[in-house]
């Protein structure tokens, strides 16, 4: 096991009816800015639950935060915060709303251009406290200190981390996810699954607890994921997916092990160039990473094949091929079209992406920083 | 899955050489009281490492905290704190030192008799900040907000909980555990194992992540435990046991599931009456709980048998019997004498303990509060 530091102070309220408790966690004299996205909270009852829980507060609203939340949108919240002396932000939505809210939180105290947090690695010194009401299990942002923000003007998508943006609390009520469209459910399941794989399928460092906890999440997502698509109102299924997604990226399974993140790196380019859903890009790319990087990942792929997929027959290479196939089949069982060609993407896009990874200053992807531009090409060609 | 609230703000520094980092976490102008136990820290190098890390601080010492830390000992720290304006306490030791330090932390601001926290359930309003350097993986106290304190004068052993006593940080360096006596290592492994079982082996509530995370800890302790006894200097073995023990009682595996704690309740009485090590009492009692409560625990015992012990052959009752036997064998493989008679304890002690559980105000033990005094008798008779 490698040395590590683990710290995660987010208070999780999990379950039915927990939205009613948020006033326990927000100072009585707070002026709250409630942030949200496209408005699904008006049809699934969440908006009413939040308003009711916060009836005694001064409550302002800032809606319209889009998927892949944009700098240009988010900075419009800053004058509202300043003029109204907002001192608490409540993010009501999925990962994009939470990530956007984290950016607003640090931007509201920053004198310069807050894009500096993303482009220059400026460390936040102060941030508005954040609470979360989660509506879409996927990114894990409700229990971590990271955020990914896009800038429309420059077509950039960047991330920042600050312990100041850990939410003070996050309410995760599985019943609010019943009404999600199947495509969003599938995206969320794949996002959580690949988050886990990025921290698990690397090379062994004798960390059996972390390995088995990752396998716990993977097996659960594989068992429960397809059920959520066909039985959207099953509470326990939704609950297990919701807790899986939170556990997949709260730092715990990364403790003491190497991490990969190549699939996220390559997938982000597919979103940037073709607007594909983040979850879908991961489902497209991951089997290619497994195939092309199978020698570096050999031991862990075989462990994954045996423990998660119960593949015990055949030579090592046969088991690896079968594991890749079954992983792809899992994504497809959720309704994903996991081939580039099925999404209208061809060789020309592959070359554009490879080109983006050839800049000398770019850190090579993968747990061993060994994914060269040529390997990126091979990975994507595998997925045509 | 049941509703739950999870909150754990302890920062964990895990690994070799991490003691040197504690000064990052303590304010530079702090006056620190370092608490410790019987003095093993003077022979295993930990005392020197701590002194060296804190060379620039005003550092006082309070040693002699015993196993099952006593009120009578702990209150002697209070005048030292007051006279020297101590504003940070660093616990250097195992669970007893940490638990005792948690008590000192809340007692130092309390006007009345601090035993009130244990006997009257008084809730602490203020506490001194605590840091931890862990030397014995066992109780999980380094990453939770509970403490068990004994009072010599009245032969009482009681617990209290307060979010104020979560350590600000805990350093867990596996290499400082190499020199532990095998008996303490075994006690720690059994303690962590039973902590996990108390939160796992109850009844199913469709919480597959939590179940599998518990199984992750159980399998790891069963694999690594015996190795630690025969190869005491194997870093990875010690690391895996140390992280298992922390994960076993930091609140995570209890999320959304029922919990038992009957074995701890009965085991405490064996310690109180005969001075048996806490871990040993758990190893004695637990197979009896499995046997006598097997109908209520049937589904989870069968799941444990299959997933943790790989028992797949035989009737349900045969698998249950085999699971109980193998659990007992695991404890014995660590050098434990798991029968009451092997520890000089007979029928008369059983009757004394049963008597203690007959008081009408006592809450019945077990996840269903169904362990009657007669069941306590049956459990202990099983273990004669």
C-alpha cells in the first residue's frame, strides 16, 4: 500500500424525506442562493421540498446552470451574491450544478478573474459555504472537493480542487431520481463505474481492502444498473446506485493506490469535439483502454475478470478478452452505443484527438504516464 | 437500505514516516499535552519521532493511561491542562489512550463532575482539539467520535459520543506496530473483526455496498491476521490490518444497516468480572451469539459463509455450523483460547452475568433487541 492522506468532512443525509432536514445545517440568519439547472426540479417535486424546508430563510435563486457548466453562465451569479449579501449557496441538481456552485463559491471572494482557479492553479483562500441536494447520482461531486468547468469562448474544459468547496452537507434522496430520463440514469451509472475503474484497474500494490471496496461498487453497479433502467421506481435499486456513485469518488477507494484517469482525459475530447454525453464517452473509450493497455494492467484485469465478472475459464488472454467484451456488454445493456461509428465519429476525429495529445507540455495519461499519442490512436481505433 | 446520516471529518495520514507531518496540523502557538500509556512508545521509537516533529512547540506530557482507561487516572490531567493553558492534546497510543484523551478533552471545559458525560448522557458543549498518533490498530477510535471509560470505584465501564471529539487528524504508520506483542496484535485483529461483524451479521436490508465493504474487511483480516503473527515485520500485512481496523469502526459500514453489539455488551462483563482482554472476550462470546441467534441471523450467516468463508456445500444448517466453527478456528489461529473453561471461567460467572442483564431498565441486546437474559445464558453455556 502506498502512503496517503484521506480527509472528507461532508455530512451525508441519505434517504427518503431527508430534504426536510436541511434547515438543521444552515445558520438561521443565512441569506441563501439556491442554484439549479434546466428546471427538472420543478417537475420532480424537489423545488417544492426545498422551498418548504427553507420557508423561514431569505432565499434567492439562480437557475440555468447547464451540463458541463460554463464560466460565462456562472459568473452571472456573482453580482447577485454581492448585492444581496448571500452567505450560503445551496446547489440543487446533479454534478454540473454542484461543480458550478463550487466555482461560484470561490469566485465570490476573488478579486481577479476567477478563471485563474482553473487556468493558473490559483488556490482559493476563502469560499462561501455550500450545501447540496442531489438529483442525479453520477459524478460524486456531492462528496468531494473538485469541480470541472468549461469556458465557451475558448472551448476549454478544466478542473480545480479546494478543500474549501467540500459541501457542508449533501442530501441524497434516492426517490427524487425515479423520474430521471433513462439516458441520464445510464450516463450516471457508467460515470460511477468508470470512476471506480480509474482507481482500481491499474497495477497491484497489495491494497486488498481498497481493491475489494472498488469491486463492491463495480459488482453493485453491474447488478443494480440494468434494474434501474427497467424498474425506474424501485427505491432500493436507486438507493444502491446513489450510494455507489457517492462512494466511487469520495476519495476512499483511491487511498494508497495508483490511479489512471486516461479514459476521462480522452473522453473529454470527444465531448469537446462532438458534444457527446460524458458518460457515453467513457463507455466508448474504456474497452479500448483495457485492450491496448492490457499488458500494464494484466494482473488487475485478471483479478477484475475473476472477482467482478466471475470469469475463471480459459487462458489469461482469453479471460482478458472476455472481460473486455463483458464490460462493453454491460454498457450496452444500459442502452449505450459504445462504438465511435455508431455515434457518427470516424478516423478524422481520431487524428484530431491524437494531435491534441502530442503537445510536449502535456502529461502523458495513465497510471504509468505511458499512454503515448500513438497509444491514444490505437485505443480509439479499437472503438471505431 | 435504511436512512442514515454519515459524517466523519478526521484527516488520516497513513503510512511510513507520516508522524513527521503532525506539525502541519497543529497551530504553531499551541501548548500541547501529549498523552500516552504504559511507556511502549519509549521503546518503539514513537516518542522520539513525536518529540522531534514537535520540537518547536511547548509540549507537556501525561503518561500512564491504562488499558480500559480509568476516570480516576484521567481526571489527574485536568489541573495540568488548566495550569499550563493547554490548548491541544495529542494522544500517542492505542484505543485506550485515545478514548481517555477524548474524555480529558471534554472534561477540561466542564464545570461539574465530568463522569456526567458517561452516567447522565450530558452532551459536551466544548472540547479541546485532539490529534492522534496511533500505535495499535484495533478499536478504530482514531477515526470516530466515541470513547469507553471505566470507573474503578464503582466498577462501571461506560461510553460516550460527541462530534466534538473526532480527532482533527490521526497518523497511522504501520511500521510502528512491528514491535507489538503477539497477544496485542491478536486482540486488535479480533476487535476489528467483531466490530465489522456487529454491523454486518444482522438481517438483510438490501444494502449490497455496505455488505460487500464489510466482507472486504473480514476477508482481509482473515488473510492478513495470521501473517502478522508469524511475520511481524511485514509492512504490507501490518498496513492492511491497520487500515482494516480503522475502516471497521469509522461509521461507514454502519450506514443504512441495522447493528447488533450484543457481543460487546456481554464481553464487557467478562472484562469487568475477570479482567480478560477485550479482544479475547469477543472471540469467546461471538461464536455463541452466532449459534444461539442463528435463526434471526440465518440469511446473513449463510451469506457470510459463502462470500467470506467460501462454504458452499451442505444443507443450510451444516453451512451455518461450519461457519461458526471456522470463525472460532480463525480466532484460535491467532493464539486465542476461545473457551470460557480455558480461561478459568465457569457456570457461576455465567449466572452472575445473566443476573446483570435481568434489570428491567436494561435495553435488550442484539439488532432486534431480542437477546433475553436466558439467551445470554445459552450463549455463554455454548462457550464453556
